C-alpha cells in the first residue's frame, strides 16, 4: 500500500470505530435505541418469514427484497412463534404500546430475528432496519453468492419523532414516469419517510387525468419543447409527435397510491390554485381573467396563469376537478398550492375587482384568502383537510387549513392552532446546489444546500411555545424540477440529502451526530450503488 492509502485506511478504520461507538449500526435514520448483543444470525436457504395474514404483504415485500442478492426463496408461513431456528418472525403480538403507531422492536439473536410492532407500519419499519443490518450487497439485483448473509445480534427499540416525514416531487416542470415515481417511493421507504407530496400541477404541465375535463391532459400535459434553456436531448419524455410532457391516467394514479400504501406512504396530491395555473388555462382559458396575460417563465415571460376569482364558473370547474381527485387519494390532506399568486391579472379584471367590493375585501391578498376559504369548504365537504403553502396565510388563514411553511408563517400558524409542515428553503430545497462550485455541478436553480445543512434542520421553530409544538407535524424536502429534466438528475439531487432529512424527521435529537451520520452515509453509498441509484458522492467537496 502507498503511504497515502495506508493513511486513508487508518482514517477510515478509526471513523468506523468512532461511528460504532456512537451508533453501532449503519441504519439511516438512526434508531432511537440500539443495544448490540454478541453473536450473529445468518440467513440460510431455508430461512422462512413467519407472518400473520395482516402482515403477509409486508412479508412478501421483505422476501422480494432479500431474494435477488441471496438467491434464497424465503417461504412465507403464517405462524405466531418462531418455529425453528433460523426464521424471521413478524408479529403484532405483545407489542410495546408505548412505541406509538409507527414504532417497532427488532430483536436479532443467534437463532433468528423478530420484528414486533403494534401496526403493519411499525412492522414495515422494522423490516427496513433489518435490511440495513445485512451486508450492503443485500440491495443488489444480482446474486452475490460469496457473501455470508450475517446479521449482528441486536435489540432495537425505535419510533419516529415526527408523524409527517415528507418528500415532494415536482412532475410538472418535467414529467417523470410511473416507474420513476415508484422508484422514489421505494427509496423513501428505505429511509422510513411516509408522506409523498406529488406536485401534479403547475404552469408548465397538468399531469393528472380528469375525466370531466379531458383537455387538461390532452392540451395541458404537453408543450412544444423541454424549455428552461435545456438541451432537447436532456430528456426522453416526448410523444410520437415530438411534443414534450406526459400524464398519469387515473388508473396509473390508483396503482401508484397502492404501491405507496404497501410501503406505508401516504400520497398528498397537489392541485395548484389560484396561481401557477397556466397549464390548466391553456386548456380552459375561460376560467382565467378575461384579457389575462400569460407568458411563461420558461420562455422568458413573467405573467403566470391565475384563475379568475370573480367568475363563479371557476369554482364549479375546480369543485368538479377536486371531486375526482379525492376519489383517487385516500389520505387526509389535499394540497392546493397557493404560493406566488401573480395578482396583476386580478388587479386588471373587472370581475375580480367586483368580487373584492361585494365581499368587502381589502385587497387582492384578501381575495386569495376568500378563494382559499371557498375551496376549503369543497375540500372539507369531501372529508379532507386543506393544506397550502405559506402564502395562504396572507389575508387570513382558512379555518381548518394546515400550512406548509416554505417562506415563513409556520410558527405563527401553529401558535394559532393550525397544523403545519416545515419545509423552509434554507434547509429543505433540494433543487438548490449541493456545492459552492456550481460549475462542477449539474445546472440547478441556484441557492446552496449542502448535506450538512440539511442535517442541521430543526423542524420545531425556536420561537414556538412548547404547548403548540404538537401542531408541527414534521419536516419535508421539496424537489422542484425546472432544471431537472431526467430521473438520473432527480436521484442526484435526492441523495445523500434525503438520508439527512429522514434522520431529522425520525431520530430523537439526541441521536443526531454529524460525524457518525457521515460514516453511515459513506456506507449507504454502497447500498445506493447496489440499487443502481445516482447519488452525489460524499467525497466530493461541497
Ligand atoms: C414554492 O417553492 N414556490 C412553494
Ligand atoms: Zn378575474
């Protein structure tokens, strides 16, 4: 070995030793409590997975993940106790009630592994931890016959800090296919993230089939070219006529929702309004203000589409859309956007100005609040809760709305009894550069968000009084895709930052340890490599 390599090896070895001292496993996010026990358990060709009927689906997913690399069949049997040495038991029996709806216990002894939890969600998270205790090659799609599939003996007791552990993907600026979205869900599941915010609608594309308004996708899902000054060959999302874009059918959506549910992920659909609505208005211009200007930013323009708040037909249109959307997504929340509403069209519209007058509103900000309150009634009538970006607070937050804080208002909303999700740009905007040397990075929107800063994110606002902390549901990373025209680049922007976000959302603050997290992230790179995921290497300077 050259001296430099020897030095590197020594440094790596000491990093590993240090890491083991603080956090003895390579699991991301770090579990709340880990106790190492001497010995190992080895998976064998005849290892079975024992699971009751309600846990069968989770057992199938575990077996499917274990099979390719090991080549073992992993028969699934319904049983309530370890049958013979060498089995993996998933059980809700005698679960610790103090671990909440998502907590679990994982016990690995020389004779087998037991995941015990009160709910299928907890069981699922236990299996994710089990996977991360195995040699990293377990994530390979190819057989790895030389690997001994040993798991260190361990007792883990774990539960999440926050209930909302979110990731948002913008599929409007660029379209990502159903298998690509499912890959995002798989990777979220690995890190125990549970909320996928699907940004389905924006100025540059409408991505969800609405039966009553077929032009939303026939027209709104397509554009002339890739836009944003990007090379036409930076993406493959063209139809046979060379149009750029795509959309999900309602059947696609149902399948993605089921795929997510199997991985304990709830999907929050976002149907943007009243702004960022150019794609819808390209298809149905009658719901914009008369004489409205729309010239899209990707073509150098500044006026973005806004629905006309003075026109009753706009509300019928949106009600009809939302009543289809709610049938597709079983989750509690419906995100209606509400950010960056370009008020110029409202100022120049007689109908909007008349509405301001007849409703005794002060200005266009209050007009947006009026708009949001009307939409909230529709959303509530379907049994759902409205959530929107920071700006829905301006002019008064709708009575039962939740706020997604990207530019403030989270602490104030929580203190007035509203639930909030924290996704401040400073810590959560994964479209920002990961390095100061931007020339060495794929083109991004700007900003600077290195891994360490994500790891420093604290979802609880410092100024929020303790009695309101329960209103902070959790933290979420957002990936806007103006400059991200293909899925390889999506992955590059997600990783390794998503691991940091996951740890912020899941692990107790006391378990957070930057040095240790880095060493786990270095190991995690091998997992991502085995999965074929494109990530930004930790060794690159930020
Ligand atoms: C946003 O980033 N405009 C919510
Ligand atoms: Zn108008």
